[in-house]
C-alpha cells in the first residue's frame, strides 16, 4: 500500500462529507510524514510548516476511524492549539479539554467512529463531572469546570508538540496570521465548527473617552517644573506647579486559561493607556492577588498565577485602596464565576479577542461595571 496515496484518499473522503468543506482549506496546506515516533498520529512543526505524522498503526483502522483521526489533527491546526498551547504540554487537564472539544465535533460528523480510548464527554457526564448542559462548549469552559475535579480524572492524553515550543516568535506570528487568513476564506460555516470564522481588523478602543468618563474625582498629584511658571526665589529657574494625573488600577488575569497571545494583547492595551499619561498600578490575579507594582512602560519578564480564576480578590484589593484610584480596568478572558464583591467605584471589564465570552454574557451573568471586548470588524 502506498501510504501517501492512502492519506490523500482518506483526506478526500473527509473533505467531501456534508458540511466538511472547511477541512479542504487546511488539508491542502499540511505535509505528511510516516514515523513510529507517534502511537497513531500527531501534528508537528517541521521545515517551517505544519506536518501530520502517521505510524503504521494508523493504517490498521477502517476508513471512518482514519477520517476521524485525520480530522482530529486538522482541527487542532484550525484552532491553532499547537501555537497557543505548546508551552503547556505538562498540563494534563488542558490536553484532555482540547480533545473533548474536538471529539464532539467529530462525533457530529462521523457518529460512533471515535477510536476506543478517545476522550468522550459522555464518560465525564456519567461520572457527574459534567452535565448535559456542558455539551458543545469551548476548551476553556471544560478546563474551568473540571479544574476543581482534576484529582478524579484518570485519563491521560499526550500531544507531540515539542517542536512548536521553540518556534521563533516571528515564525509563530506568521503561522498565526496564516491560519487566520485561511479561516477568512470560510463562507457560511457549519455550526459544527464553532467560532472558526474570523475577520481581519481589531476595532480600536477610545481610551481617552473611557478615562475621562471614569476619572472625574480621583487624580494623582505630581510636582513638575516649567518656565511658564514664575520661580519667586530664582527668577531664571523654572517655577514649580502641580499637575493632576489620572490614576488607574489595572488587574491582569494571570490564570491558567490565559495563553501567551492573550497576555501580549493585554499588555498592548496597558501600553496604550500608559501612553495617555496615566499613573497605572498593576495587580496580577488568578484565584488570589499575586504581584502588585507600578507600571513604568516595561512589561514583566514573568507573571505570577497560573491557577484557577476568582475575580473577588482583585476587586477587594481595589475597594480597600479606592482612595488611590479613579477607576479599575480588569483585563481577562472572562472565564470565572460572577464576582460576589461589588466595586465601590468605576470598573471596566475588557475581554480578550480570543475568548468565547461576550459582553452580553457578562451582562446576563450580572457582572457590575462597564464592558468592552477586543473585537474584530
């Protein structure tokens, strides 16, 4: 049997299934290799491109199982899992949650074809770790929901993405953009592939308007000098004056659900606020408050956190120090329960562009404050 031709045959069958045309956009852009370095199949980064590896065991399955296995690796590619999560291969729960998300899509396309031992949401519902209402959610929904029950999960999943961990940042950005470009070509996508359609350009946020709305009553006063002001003691020297600077507390979600792209996006927004001349204090928070510091235009080399998310500790910190700040901005993916603590002053929630959470979700969940999302237009 010619293995390469067999992969082409299986790929063609998969792409020709109903509502599966989207597979063809990605199948035509990957290379293939045949190796015993993977148990069955896995996606790798090789020669500056995505490559799916197949072992001899793959070719022992029937056609439906072969389509499911190939489709599984292609969906990892579609949703950029190796690019986003390669640095978290040691997080066993995250590996399970990704496969749970993907396998539900495949079960809709090819019912009953998942190979034995695959991550199956039905097993988690039977074990009362999830409920029927948890079907067809995103990866981070499962991660957040199962984090507290992690010690009850015995299943293990291994993804062979070590080759993505050492990708130069420029190559990672190129491939990230390349996947987005492919996804822009998707027409009226099937509901099977959730949140796959993307558009190009982020809508800029008018921070000047937001900050003027927030900071009516609280400023940080700083002494400065200028020749425009009279120096009563030394006439040739600049005079002193006091200037009012908007003072903000900005909370950065550093929980395990935040990936590198989210964090970079968040600090891009912090930089924009900083450039307006604001005094900014940062608090890093997951289920508790971590590092706190004044932001001086330099991003930290390492963040605290990495656990679950509880919004209350950061809001409590804000309330205890509310005399220092005109407002608080919480930058997050929004994946946590509604905070029980009410902010004493203005609070703006900014959601990352990659999260499945929407402004409407936060409103329905009765979050207090104002809301924005880093959207695409």
